[in-house]
């Protein structure tokens, strides 16, 4: 039922145009996945996600749904697709990243991680087995092995110990799997040490997964270090399965990562920045609260075909933001997700025509002008 | 360009089925007008307002738009319709009610009201002339005379003085009008004193307006006192022009008022209560945060055809509300406005069949069960 197919590879590099078939439909790759943390992409209805942003797949966070409303509840209601009214493909993360970034009092042991809920202070454990069980209860089409997201900075020894724990957890995650209608991806750690990334990649491949992800990036290592990892290890990841760069990133990051052979991406940036009044445009980001937009009758991006740009002026969008209106978040989220999905669609078309490098250069030339 | 036409009157009472033709389309009456205070019905796109709630007309608040972003700005951008992307009929209030309820340091004189902006403390005056000028700059299809909303309680003398001031302001409002493509409505005050309501009605009719509104209700006088005014004076309002009950109300209120011959209504209740997690249903209001809905797979109202009820369970809607998700406000607003608009559509159909009294009784019998 699930498979990955490469439609075309660029002749002069590593980028590829593919398709992932899941139980809830086909994902055209390279693709961006909007983040729907608590079983909602903040502010948008599933209908808007499809009609107005052309999103293909939504990511939900296991950690948040485990704590509230609980995976048993969601399972009893028919799974997360039905719960949130999203009929397309879904991916859940393992919960590992959030345990490390959001919980206090966390204790890491071989068996798993014990932590306190920020909601009510209650104590919980996540382990490879429980993470997989929770994700299978939620019922996403693509689920992730439970890993330790190595913090940055990490010493060589810390990064080595961490990736070895992740590798042991990867094997347990794979064994814990009970459903056969999903894809399970393994996660490569190793911090910014090339030999440790290589070691982690080998250990993850040894376990054997339906896809592979680069984790532990965009955690403070800086763009240059992240690009080094992506450019060196993207092409080394197994070719015949999907490659997922977790938690990344800016439009530039996505172009660089696709050039490195990555296929899938998620990031809160387009949605979170939208709520802060930041609009992505072909000529760089636009901060709508600026006084210069007060009387501006133009849309955010005159060349953008999204609902927001077709119907509203910068002056109105600034008014909504300044007035703290809910619709400000809604319209900015529509625009930013449309922008990200259009960027990915542009990459896919360029790949079909074997013109990816020209597309990348042309986009970055425009984007860097910051003349909005 | 603008006119009011009565299609059918019920044979056994005062209710009527009508149509108001405006520069931006026809309003089928009786009708409910969602409140779009700052040029947005909170949380919904104009597309959702039409497609998902079947709203016919939106009300915007002159006071808020005057203070921010300013009527000159909105006029320079083509008017409030274009500003907010709403192409249907619009009504603006005069600003009088908000000056009294929201501003500090207000001083009422014959010339008008001086007040301080809650945004920046700056001093402003609203008068009949400036209110009409602001409303004509905004460009709504229906605009309101500038009145003093008599507070409750008011002594007989206070209510008399107040309605006389409102009558003088009504004449000035009428004279101040410059556009001919809108309808100007006069507002009847008089508190809860029948003879003062009668006097105010006469004085307002003497000025002569395109429609008449009952103001100064739903300000603390209580349901029984409000019903007394509506039932006694609704039928006495001019028959051949639209009758508007301002700021009202609950589903029961709307049925009682339509029975009294009223045609138009606005109220923040369906939208504000939505943001507080209250859903209107045929069997009474439902408070979604209640623990009994935690695992409830049913929609809010199984007989409701709105987007929210067609796609989401009470359990999911409760999760969104408890998690303080924006989508909670969006989905509840869609449902409540659909409910209000469906109620009005039900009344219209019943009026066309001359079955209004049966419809009213049947609705109220169901509604009072509160068995949701």
C-alpha cells in the first residue's frame, strides 16, 4: 500500500522528483509539511488547508497529543485523521524532540525518558515502545522512530553516546511496530561531527527503515553547519527511500536541502511567523506591522495567487495585525503555507524539466533582494 | 437603487417577509447581521462568511473604525467593502453606543460628544454631522443617525431629555447626508417608558428616514421589559420601511421581535459566545468545555448541516477549546452564525407559507428542552 517512487533525478546533482504513496493518498515530493501540533494547523480549517494552501500532508506532534487529549481518546474516535477532519496523508513525530525541548524534570535512561507534563505536572515516560504504540494509535501514515535529539553544542563523546542510544532505540522502535499500513522512518543523529553522522547513518540503515530522516539540526548549530551536514550526508542517505530533513527551514534552506537530495521538510516557521505578522514573499520576508504599509493598497505579493493576496491590501492586513484580530493569523497563515507549497511545486516542476539548478539560482537571486 | 419590499405578511400577526435592495445586493428579511466590529467578523474570511455561514449582510462599528485605522484611510482605499473584501450589503452604526459604553471622559453637549480614545488617550468629538460624514466615507449601504443611547436605568426626566436630544440629532443627521446611494435609518429611544417610546417614535418619523430602529434596548432592562417595548412599538413603526432592533439578541428574542414586526437584527452573541466555547443548538446552548463531551463522537448538533457539524466531533471541538486553539473560535463562529442565519431562513420560509406562529412555537418548544 505504501511505496516511494523516483520520477526523475536531476542530471547535474542529487535532487530528485518523487512520489510517496500512503494509505491516505499520494505525496508529490519534494514536499513541505505544515505543522499541526495539537491536531490543528493553527487557525485553518482542513478545507482551507487543501483549497487555499494546497497542502499535501500534515504533521502532528505525538508529545502534545499524548498529553492532551491522549492517544487512547483519539484512537477511540477513529484516529487522528478522523479526529481533526484531515483525510490526506499525515506524519507524526516520535515525541522525542519535544520531551527534550518542552518538558522539565526529564530523566534519560536506557529504557526511555521520564518527564513531567507542563499542563498538570504529572509524570510520564516515553520509550521506543510507547512512542510507536502511541503513534500507531494515532494512526498516522508515516511515523518516526524514537530518538534522542542531541543538543547543541555537544562534545564528541556526548554526540557519540547520544547517537548510540538513538541507534539502540531505533532497533527497539522497529521491533515495536505492529501495524503494516504505515511507513516507519529512522532518524540520523551525530551532531555536527561528520564521522559521527556517518556512523549514525550506518547504524540506522543497519536497522532498516522505510525512510530516513536527518535529525538534530536547526537546534542552534547555525546555517553553515547545517548546510555542511545536509550537503555531505543528504546524498549518502539510501536512495530508494524518502529522505526527510526534520524541522527545517527557510526557503533558502529548502532549496539547499533539495539540492542535497532531501525530499521532505517540516517547520513551524511559515505558520508561527504568520501569527507574528511576517509574510514570506518572492523578494524576502515582509513585516506587516511596519508603518510604511499603513496606507498601502497593494497585496503582500502582487505575483502571488493566494486567497490573501487576491483579496486584501497590505493596509488591511496591517490593520488586522495591529488590532490583534484572529483573521490576521488566518490570512497570513494561508499566504505563508501557499508560498511554501508553491515553492515546492516550483521545485517539482523544475525537476521534471531538469532545470532545478536554474530555478534555485533564480529564486535565490529574487529572494535576496529583500525589496518588498 | 435602494428600496424595501414586503413580500408577505402573516395573516394572524405582525411578522413580515421582505426584501431590502441595496447597492451591494438584496437582503432577504427578516435577517440577522453578524457583527464585524473592526472590519472583520472575528476569525472568519469573507469567503467563509458567505459559503459556510450564509450571511447576507455585515455590520461594522463606526466608532472602532474611526479610531483605527481611521475613515479617511478606509475611504482612500475604496471604502469598507473593498477594505475588508466583503462585496455584500453592509451596515454601519453611528458610533453613539460605543462612545457611551467604551470611552472614558466623555462629555455630552448639544453639539455632540467629546471623548478619549481607549487606544492612545487622544481626544475626539462625534456629532451628527461627523458621524454621517464618517459613515459615508466608510461607504456602508445602510447608515444610522447619531443618537444618544439612553442608559438603563434612567428617570423619566432623563429619558425625556435624552430622547429629545436624539430627536434634534436625528434632524441634523438627516441634513448632514451627502450621498444618495445609501439608506439612512433613524433610531427610536425612550427607555422603558411607553409614552416616551411613543414620543420618540413620533419625533423620529417627523424627521423622516429610510428605515427605523429601536435603540436603547438590551442595555440591562431585562428580557420582559424589552419584550414589552418590542411587542408594543414594533407594530407601530412605519410599515413600509425596514424595522431594525439594535443589539438583540437570543434566538427567543429574535422570534419574539419578528412576531412584533421587526425585520433586522444584530448582536455579538453568536460570535462572542463562540469564542467562549458556547454553541447554539436547536435544543439550547451547549458549553463545549464540559467534561461530559470529552469522548463524545457526535457533532454539536446532528441535525445541523454546517461545516463544523458535518466534519467535527464534540470531543475534537472540546479539545480545541481546552487547548486555546484559534480553530476553536473559527469553527464555533461558523456554527453559531450558520445557526442564526438558518433560524432566520426558517422564519422566512414559514412566513412565505403563513406558518410563522407554528414555526415559532415549534422552535421554542425544542429550544427550551436544553437537552443537548
